[in-house]
């Protein structure tokens, strides 16, 4: 097997089997980043082969990237043509790698017209480990969707969990130290934590598009096209936020990945992967609304230290996040109305089912109200006085 590198440092494992077939997939195991290029190929019969990670023995189908353990790895189309190029010669075309091996070359090609759908790109972005490239690709796809260059929503199977760079240190959420903003180091820690949240928020936006693209309401109708446009906008906003935060972290002489991160937000995505209403309730109407609640305190910490540049970034993020809560609320109420459900009781039931514990004040009542979330939505979910 050969590990091939793109000009951006990403790597793909190329597998050449005995029957002269070629397969390509991300060489980093989506479980914990194990080196798949050092793994073994196992034949399951009926022409099915899997690549087995040497660390924890997760298997990945060479054809689909699916694992019997429930994970999904990104696979790539491989096109073979004869060439007189020398072994290990590597060229780049439009910043996309052309890999040459002996007399055969392998091109990670652009999608065919039938593949150039919103869900195709959503899945590709989810499988992109580098956050800067993930954000850049998101903004490109947003522009193409808004301009009408991408016309179809399409369908695609998103990965069980988005790809992440191997050098990220992942800890449990409770073990991340964010600081209180009193020093530059603690402000960097806060910004780093927010950048991590934005990275996950990009993925959450694309996941809700890809995972629920084929949903039919109780009426038999599909989701309106505007649903997808709204969440493309959310994804684009989150990508913009990541770029702003990463730039500010760099200005403070650090970089994203310098500190540990957590993947707590994705647990909520996993828990609600079967139910669009639950996803909208937990991710967009609980977690994103909580972001509005903590904004005043976070902003005051940076303002108290005279960090005006960070304050400007946080204000941009806050104004956008209000619209994201509004989008979740708008589509939650739309689906409930179409299916003749009571919005409030449905929301309360889903939060009790999928969110651990009670909602905790203080609430940013003004910010929530601007998003359309009045007190009857969340006050009944607060722990009653003893």
C-alpha cells in the first residue's frame, strides 16, 4: 500500500490488490487516527475486501468505506490510465493531486455532473479533516449553491463522525480548561474553545443537510428547498466564524490545535441522528441558544482586558448565532405545523428525552426573543425550586 500526500498535507492510502484493482481512502482511521496504510487487507469473500486498522482493528470496506463497527471512512474514485511517468512522480492539477505510480497514474477527480449535488459536497466536507480547508470548501459550496451552479440537493450517506486532524488532542468536555480571560493565555484558551465549537458547527450544519435530505413529512411532502438553503447559510456563517477566530488566535501568537479540544457537541448529533425534530430541538434550540446565553459574560471578559479585536469577532458571531437559533426554531415549528403537532409540548418532550439534566439560567432573554424563542419554550425546562 502507498500513502499519497496532497499539497495541503492531507494523505490518502492507495491500495493495489492482486487482481489489479485500485482503491483509495483517507489513510487516517476515523476512530482514533490510526495509520491505515500500515493495516492489513482481508478478503471477506464474494469479492469484498476490507482494510483493517492496526491500532484497534476497525475494518473499512475498500469499495464503500463502511466499517462493520459503524464508522465511515472517505473513499475516492480511482481512474487508471497508462503513462510513462516514473515511480513516485507526483503532480498537481488545480490544487488537486495527480498521483503517478510506475506506468499507472491515479487522479482524485472532480465529481461527475450526477455527483455534483449539495449532499455530495456536504459529505465531502464532513470527511475533510483540516478545519481551515473545511471552512474554505464550505464557503465555496455556499457560493455555488446560492448562484445556482449546484442545482440538486441529491442524497449521500454522511460519515458516522466527521474527520479530524491527527494532531488534535481530544479530551472529555469536563477536562478542558478555558480560563476566565484575565490573561492573554486564558483569552487564547477561550478563543481556541470557540474555534473548536465552530469547527463542529460547520459539520453539524452539513450533517443535517445530508442526513435528512430524503426525509418526508407525515403529509408525504419532502423538505422545502429553503430548508437546505437556510442550513447552507448556517454552515457558511460557521465557516466565516472559524476563519475569524483562527485569524485572531494567530494574531495572539498561537494556532488552532495548540490546546486540547473536545467532541461533546457531536454526541448530541449521534443521539438525534434518527429524528430531524430532535436534531433541531437539541442542536439548534438548546445548544445554539445556550451560546446566546453565555455571550454577555464572554464578551465582558475580553472587553475588560481591552481586547477590542476579539470583541469585534465575538459580536459578529453573536449576531449570526441569533439567526441560527431562529432557523432551528423556524423549521421546528414548520414541521410540527405540517404534521399537526403541538410545538411547545413536542419540544419539551424531545429535550427531556435527548438532553441530560435541566436547562440552566441565566438566560439571555433579549437574544432569545430576537431569535423568536420566548420564555414559554425554555422556562418550563428549568429545574423547579425544591
